[in-house]
C-alpha cells in the first residue's frame, strides 16, 4: 500500500457518515456542488490593506494585536464582508499564528512581510517544536463565534453568509519556518526536504497535529468551511509534491473533513499540480488566474468544485475591461454546480475598493440562473 493509501485508509475510520446535505448558505451548497440560485462570490484577502476601514483600525493596532483580539478581528471580518456584498466572510487571522504555540517567535516587519527570528534548520530544532499548546490559539475560534452569531440570520439575497475558517498547509508553513520568511527559490526548505527525510516527516507530522486541532476549534466555533492555504506549493515539481507533500496534506484535509465541513484547498501556480492536489480529497480546489477556468476544472476533475480565478491585478483595470473578464469567467463556468467566484490570488494594497464591490455586484446579477443566457452576451 502506498503511504497516501495508508493514510486514507486510516482517515476513513474517523470520517463522519455524510456532510450536512444542504445548507442555508449558497456558498456552502456550491462547495458541495449542490444547485444554487446564482454563483456565490467572495475575495481572497478581502479584509486587507486596500480597505480604508481596515487601515483605520490598523493605525491603532498591530497586525498581531488585531488577530489576537477577538472583538477587533470579528469587526474587521464583518465590515469587509458587508461592505463588499459577498456570500462568505473569511475570519481575519494569519497563516503564521500557530508558530507561537509551537515555540517559534516571529514578527511582521513593515514592507518585508513575516520574519521568523530563529529559522528551523535542524532535526533538533524540529524535535523541540511543541504540539501541545494549541489551546493558546482559541482567540481565533472566539472571533469566529462572534462572526457566526452576527451572520446567523439571512443577509445576502435571502441566504446566510458562509463563515470561512482557515489554516496553512504543511508545505507552505514549513517553508516559512525553514526560510525564516518569504522566499524566491525555497533553497533551505528543499535542502531539508531532500537531505533529511525523517526530519521532514517529523516536521510535517507536527504541523498536521497542530493544524488539525486548530481547524477543529474553528469548526466548533461556527466555521462552515475550512480553507487550507498552500500558497507556495507551486514551487514544487509534480514528483516532489507527490513524494514529500501529498501524504501529510491528505492527512490534514481528511481529518478536517471528519469534522463535517467542506475543505477548500488553495495554491498558486498550480496548473501542473491540480490532478495530484485533487487526490487529497478536498471538496474545492482553488484555481490561480494563470490557468483558464475550463482547463483548470478539467485538470481538477468534474467531481470537485472550483474557486476562482480572476487575476487580482485586473481590479486596477477600467471597469469595461474588468467586467468583460468577470463575464468571461462566468461563461467558462457555464453555471455548472460547484463554481465559487473568487480571485486567483489575494487582493493587493492599492486596489480600488469600488472595483471590488462592482465585481461582487456583477457576479450576483450576471450569474442568476434565470438570467444565465445573459452571461457573455454583448451588453
Ligand atoms: O480577509 C483577509 O483575507 C485577510 C486575512 C488574512 C491575513 N493573512 C491577514 C494579513 C489571510 C487570509 C492571510 C493568509 C496568509 N498569510 C497567507 C495566505 C494567503 C495568500 O495570499 O496566499 C500568507 C502567505 C500569509 C503570510 C503573510 N502575512 C505574509 C506573506 C504577509 C505579508 C504580506 C504583505 O504584503 O506585506 C502577511 C501580513 C498580513 N496578513 C497582512 C494582512 C492583512 C498585511 C500586513 C498588515 O496589515 O500589516
């Protein structure tokens, strides 16, 4: 039996009998490829630095203070979702928060991104990382609980907003731990991966343990869906992804699925990896903008939902160009069940908020199933 098959066999013992058959959120129904009245829409990084409301909060609090104060994290999450008119709210948090209870200090340096003070480079350091303090992350679940109560009654076109919890995937988090920050070539990560397979496996296992517990807290608090960010998986060849990354990622995703929620698995520059990423059993695969949506969906497989995939930089384009791109994506998805409209990666600072609001509105109008024939038609 291959390693992945063994993990799947083990995970199947824990699997909940069925996911909730239907939901009062069109976003959740689309994740499960159930019929929807129109295509649900939300945006990666929808509550970030492009938004004046966020920047106003940010003037008085550091990024980590916002993440660690449930009332502020909830407020930022809710404000963005309501302002944009989207179908889902992603909890305001950061991928790197689990590093602290694992014993790794980091900070966000303005203009540089995250910096880990003592990058993980040795087997001894990996052995010392802790997996028994995930309770320290409960502030994220508390924020989710507040957001979930706020959106308990129907809000967008009669439907309840979906609440998205999230965590990093083992590879992407390991890369931050090992590189000490963002990276171009992942030299240190790949050196450890190739050079000490046992150490790599120990690190992956520890991450899976922590991330599973963290995701469980989020689901218990009211998250309808968990998104697993493998933002930098595109740095790997198919062979290395399959060999070094797929087993732990599959284990994480299968364990999250046992909590009874759909899982969205997202990466960037993943066109060549999609057929292998689908083997994780994720319900939804994120498509980045480089791959045409039809081709991405074909590679992901007809039995998964897809999320994407507008180039976030088209949000800077004149509205006629932007609208044509939105129409193009909706036409390519052709109202098949299981499309969630999103960007191919996160909104960047400086993006005009009005264009983001316009995209959400166009998706809501153009994808109505009764008006499906309008998609792609000349205006
Ligand atoms: O609504 C939202 O989407 C915001 C919530 C959110 C943040 N980080 C807050 C944040 C989410 C979903 C994340 C995920 C995250 N964090 C990812 C995966 C998403 C992706 O884009 O693929 C990654 C790779 C990180 C790690 C991280 N955090 C980096 C690389 C940076 C620096 C980015 C930059 O441009 O400076 C951060 C900082 C960060 N996390 C910001 C925000 C709003 C910006 C900094 C700030 O507000 O001070």
